[in-house]
C-alpha cells in the first residue's frame, strides 16, 4: 500500500530557533517510515538579526514560496498539509495564504502552533483581525499544540478530538564531561524577554551571600545591544563568575550540557515547549525555569527542578543556592529529569504522537 503523502511547511536552520530545529528533527524522524514526507522550506531569514526587517529579496522569496506550494500541491497531491502559523498579525496573514492555497486544492490542513501567545496576541488585535483569524482557522481540520495545558487556546475553534498535543522530542548524544567545578548553564538567544537580566541579578545575589565557588556559562546570540551592554557591564562591575559564549550547535553545544550541573531558563514572555528544556532533561540536569507555555509539563516543581516566578531574581537565587549547596539533591533531580525525558520526550515519542494526529485528520 502506498504511503500517505504529508506536505510539511517549515523553516530549516540556520538560524537556530525552536521552529527550525523542530522541522529538521521531524523530517529526519521515523515518520518517514509511515508517510511520504514532502517539505517546503519557508525560511526567509539567514540570520537572527534579519528577523522583522524587510528587504526586496525577502519579499521576492516570500511570494516565490506561494508559487512553490501551488506547484507542489498540484503535482504531488499531498493527503495532508502541516502548516505552522505565527502569533502576530502580518506574519499570520502571510501564513494564511498557505491555508487558502491548500483549501483551493481541497487538501486537509493540520495547523501547528509552536508557542503559547495565541490568545494574548488576538486579545490585543482589532475586530477585523479577530474575524479574519477565525475564518482562516475554522477552514482547517485540526491543530497541534505543545502541551495539554495549551489546549484551551483553541476550544472556541475546534472540538476536543481535533486538538492534538505533541510536545517537542528528539534523541541527543552527549560527550563525556571534561570540565571540573560547579557549572550553571544558561542557553538561549539573548534578549530581555528570555530573562537573561534576571539570571545575572540572581547570580549577583548568590555572590553577595558569599557563594562564589561556581561559574555561569551563558551561551547564545545577543539580539539587543542595550541588553548586552548592561549585562556585560554588570558582570564586569561586580566581578561575577560569568562567561559569555557565542552561539553553539552540534557537538560544541552538547559539550556545554555535558559539563553543566544545573540548567536555568527564566523567560519573562510566553513560550511554547522550549527545546533547551528537552535537551537539559536529556542531559540529566536539574532545571530552574519560569512557568511559561508548556514548561511545567516538563519541569515538575520539586521533582526534577523548580518553577520560579518570572522577573524574580530573588527566587531564582534562592533555588540556585539550594542546588549549589546540595550535590545529592542535584543528582536526585537530574536523574528524574532523565527519567521524564525517556518516558515522554524522545524522538520516537514525538513521531508517534505526530503520526497519530496525521492519521486521525486524514481519516476524519
């Protein structure tokens, strides 16, 4: 029997961002054994600095993607089209054209939300935008969200059986540890919304209390000049044990996780299911994180880490001191992280959930 055809829209790295990483993993996953996967690479930015900036080249690229999709749908006739969509007005309008093309050719559409700010954005939008968004979404046959606690986002658009929960998942390989000493790892694109300033302030509080036998490894690309300037100035002025590292991928990236004792990720704004959380779990690290998106479905307070309030350096510092002082606690929480990862966040788990969603939509 011929495999069902699934057209997957999505960016590929670089730049290395959650949605692009997810697309890359999905295309290489065991889904290929059950479905014929067709891919349309929707990337228009080669660097993070280009996001939000327009150019003639990017406009031409955007329009050419619609023609590419028309050609693919007309010639390959996919049984299902997976379309990720944005949570902002202009980007959503661009994404909605993919939906319209799919429906013109009478193809089934499964939406994919890779975040959690859908209602936050929509609540601030004009009545016309809200009307348009609803019209586009109800044309589709279902939606994927990253956590059970995000299903409510679409309860006004789809019935329960058309909202599918598929957390991020992948297989990772970590090298042996090579560095000694206590290390805290913060791995993210560096801008204010990701909480970098809160983490640095927490480190200052810990140091002010006399604890300095550790280092914080900050890994990522600075996206805001003023945030970088203030952060570096703080580290220099207070002589904080912080090392700033450029973006890392592949073996170099996983070496940071292998050499870490604690992982911290404290975003201030809505998130989906961050890949760095999955990676930290796979590395067997205790995690300190804020309650954003589906993070709490991976970081269980008191079991494999701690959930702290956002914009609360004091609470972050308190949990850091607790973990820095207790090796047995770090080991216990880290083991639980690895157990939770193996139970629910491997590549096979993600592929199985996606395959189930694909089949249910195509069979409906």
